[in-house]
C-alpha cells in the first residue's frame, strides 16, 4: 500500500466521511481504525491514524464524541414476534439492510444488528434504548410489537421504525402505503381477468394486515370473493403451507395476491408443479418488487416499495432526531410494476 498522503485536502477534514475520502477507504473502516479495531489490518490502521493526526482530526473527533456522549453506532433491530422461525436472510431484509448500511456508513456510523424474538426477550427495546451502546435505533418491522414500540417512543426520541403508519401513533415510521398497495394488487388481478381471489400471507403483522385490507376493499367493491390463506415466511414451512392452500382452494380461485415477493416466488414453484399455468390459469401479484421479481419465469408482477428511498428516509429522520427534532413519519407511495404473471 502506498504511503499516506499528508498533503492538505481540498477542504477541511471535519467528519469521518472527509477523512475516508482522503484515505480512499470507507467511513466504517476509518471509524474502526481510529478505535484500534483489529478487523482493520495493521498497515491500513496505522495509515489512517497517521492521516488523522496530520489533519488534527482524531483529538477533535474523540473530544466531540465525549462531549456529546456519542458512540458512532446505530442499533438495528428486527423483531420477529409474528414468526420466530423467519430468518433475516429473507430477501427483503437483506435488501433493506444493504441500503441502510450504505447510508449509515456515508454518515460515519457503524451498525449493530440484532434479530429479536420478543417472547424470549421482553426487554429487547430497553436493551437498546437504555444500554448507552448505541446513539439511536432503527426498528425494521412492527411485527406484533406495536404497543411496546409506542411505549418506548414516549421517552426515547432517537428511534425510527420501518412499518405501517396509523393516524395518532406516537412512534416515527418510514414505510409504504400498504393499504394502497393492496388495492393496486387486487385491481391488477381483476384487470387481468381474475374473478376469485386469494391472499397468501400472515394477516397478523400490521403491514400485511393493511395489504390484505386494501385488497379486500377492492374485492368488496367489485363483488368478488377473496380468501385469506395464512402463510408463514419461514423458508422451511412456506412451501408446505402454500401446497396445502392450493390443494384446498386452487379449484375455487384464479388470482393470488402474495404478501411478499418471496411468497410469490414460492407460489410460482408450487403452481408449476401442479400444472397450473401462470397467467393463463392463475394470475399472481407479489409485493416489494425485489430484484428477483424480474428474473422469475414468467417475470413477476409486483407492487414496488422504494426500499432505497426508505433507507435514506430512515437514516435522515434518525439523524434529525439525534439532533433533537421530533420528526413526522414518512409514507412512501407504492407503484404497480406490471410483468407477465398478471
């Protein structure tokens, strides 16, 4: 590795991002190097520390952190009270986490991730909000923890939640208008010729309940039946549950709204194994518009959530709350992406 360039930068070195740009590494690497973290190799660590000393950054930054009592770490919790067997390797979680990590790194923060099973750890929120280990908290999904999140929001300002917004709630949310997304999905199925609908997904989590409610609104207005088919997101249980629902209902439905793209992809596989052609025999719409949606056979029609914009919103609102601002929630519009399944 080349020796450190100690010449003055184009502008002042005031943040970890400035120092990272000067060093040609990520902000996360700078943060770890200044903390002496052994995850950064010794030569890189020494080079970054030398740059920091040369530009008077380390002492100023460390003193600033001490004055502000900041750790430079943001907690990210994923509560799975609705399905303890779901994994954070789920494509939606991984997509959102990737965008969050990029955004937090750009702002000089590290990320502390925890998968939470609430009935095993009733104090999971307090472990973040009262630990002093993190500057603030991002919660991905309200699951069945709405009341607990509301209670924490009464006394803990730097918390933002990915989820569904309800009028009058206390906690700050970033998320999609799930009810409108459900309406768009059902309207597309009907426009594609479906006359008897089913919703595949668990209707207990708040976001999924709103999606089902939106689809039910459209079905009721059109005088069309819609069946709720509770389906877990745990990958070891999902295929079997979908197979059971199809065995029971396939002869009575011709349109499926899957609560997520992951569920929709699993539905496609089960429909193919039963010889039920998509979209000729069964129309199918997913939710999320993950990258996999355009790669299935046939390509999946889906309701798009702007996950990248959501990650930016989560980080922006959290940083504003860290500065003492009591921010409003951010509700993003869903978008229908029509492909071949409906």
